C-alpha cells in the first residue's frame, strides 16, 4: 500500500489516488459513464456523463469521506469524527462512518433545510445545529473536536479526501479512455484537484476545465487575482464556497486550463435538461458542467467531453420551481398582464383569443383596487401554457392589435 501523506501536506500525487481507488472500490458504486446522444447534438460535441448522483447518498462525496475514514487508526476511530457541512459531505461522512461503526458528529448551520438535517440524522450521526452560516458552524465544529478529542474530516482541504474524489477520473477514463476534456465543478476544489491529478497522470494531453457559479467565483478570483465578492442565493449551493483552500488552489493552478462562470438561469436550464433528456435528477452543482458546456459551445466544438453529475440532492419543491421557470424561459409557460375595462364581456373577448390561438389558460387573477388605473379599469394576469414561444408571441401580437395593453411578466436572469 502506498504511504499516504498527512492532512497538513500541501500536495499529493497519482499514487495516492490509485491507492484510494483500490481501498474504496468495493464500498462505493461504480457509477456509469454514458454518452448522451441528445446533449451531444445540442452542444456540437461528443458528451459523456458520469452519473455520480447514483451513489447511495446521491453524491461523489462518499468517496473522499470513505477514504479518509479507512485511513484512520483504531484509537481515532473509537473516539469518532466530526465535520461541518450542510450538504453532501455531511451525508457521505455519516453514511460511511455508520458502516464502519465510527461515531460521527455533524455540525450544521441552523439555516440548513430540515430535509437535509433529517437525511443526515438518518445515518445515525449526532446533529448539532449551530450558527447561521457555514463559517460559524465550522468554527464550532473545530471547538467541539478539541473538547471531545474527535478527528475533523474536512470536505475538501484534506489530501485523503481529495484522493478519494480523484477516483471519479480513474473510472471515467477506464470507461472512455479517449476523452479529450473533463469539465469539473469547483467549490472548495477537492473534486477538481483529485480528478485533475489523476486525469493528467493517465493522459497528460487531456484538457481540464473548471466551473463555478457566478455568485461564488472564489477559486476563479484566487487564481486570476481578480477582486471578487462571493455571496447570494445560488442554485448550486454545493459549490458555493467563499474560502477555498490553499492546498486545492495550488493543484488547480497547476492543471486547470480555464475556469468558466455560469449564471443562475444557465444552471436552471441544465438541471431541467438533464431531467427531461436523461431522466436523471441533479442538483445545481451537479448540472454546472452542462451549464458551462452549453453556455460556451464554441470552446468545445467537436471535442470528446466528460461531465461529472456530481450530486442529485435537490429539494423537491425547488426542483418543481426550477422546471416551471425553465418552461417560462422557453415560452411554454407565461404570465400575461393586460389592462381591461371593468365591464361585461371584457374578459370573455380576451379568453376567446386565447382559444383561437389554442393557448391553454391555467389561472386568471383580477386586480381592481391596488392599481393606478381609473376606477373602471382593472389589471388581469393570465397564466397560460403554449406549445412554444412562437405560438405565444402570435397571441400577444393579436391581443395588442385588438387594442389591449399586454406585456409578459419576465423572469429574472
């Protein structure tokens, strides 16, 4: 067995990742790497998807957590482990700790959605809710680790964890040896640093592209020297990291060709496309690679590209909202706002035009009081469903020709 580096060592190599692969391969799902014919046609590239959302806890984080746990000595195992996380690392660590009979404590911000709290608690971990942010939870977890003699397992700032994440690249290149590029999401950088180290060792000519959410371009700023201010509500909360580690940054700087930034609308579209086309559920971070690919087609034309669907833990209500918003952006779902006179037949005449254009009305909402229109005027919002944007625009054009003041309520980008 290869001698692993200590968690304070600033670098590691492919031998550590190969050792991790042998160590964990019978304890994690060897998820498929499959070509997407439809996405390939859309992107103008040959697109292969690595379905890490099919791990038991629906994310690749199991790999790194398991590798770190297996490398602990017996005395540390008996004392237990601790981590701060509101997401996939929490579940991956708790799940594997339970299987190895290692006590686990997870510190989560009080703002963590209850569904994630309960999923993690379901793996027999002790849950400590503390603070309103990850940073506050992290500081408290370190304090508890010192008080209780627990081993802290970091989500990304740890060579043992990064080595486990790197096994994703080994599996992808075993399945598709001639991949020309990998597009990998970056939050703290553990996944990219591990995968890049492995992929470059296997094929030094492979191109490596990182992806971050525009709201959290922390690694991008760190490597380019640009002044960035990460923050805000992003769909890709799994890669919403304000302070990436020096350990991962050095490795990423060595291997990355470029880091692309994707907006919220791009992330929503990618989540929706993966569900519609591949019939697979991914979270925002898991769809980041596809968002970058479709948003920068000219960069990847004709290439053989591998994407990692790194996680599938998305709240069902949020997923429903994302799908509906995507329908709105493509013109298949819309809210039209009209000014009408408050008189008999006014709404009927409008509805008749919807019927003539075969646009389905879902909901009608009248506003008579809180408006700046005259007393005999009213605002009507009509939510409707069309086959495509062209059908919707034809309806709007005819309504305006008939003298109605019509505008579409737009979504924010």
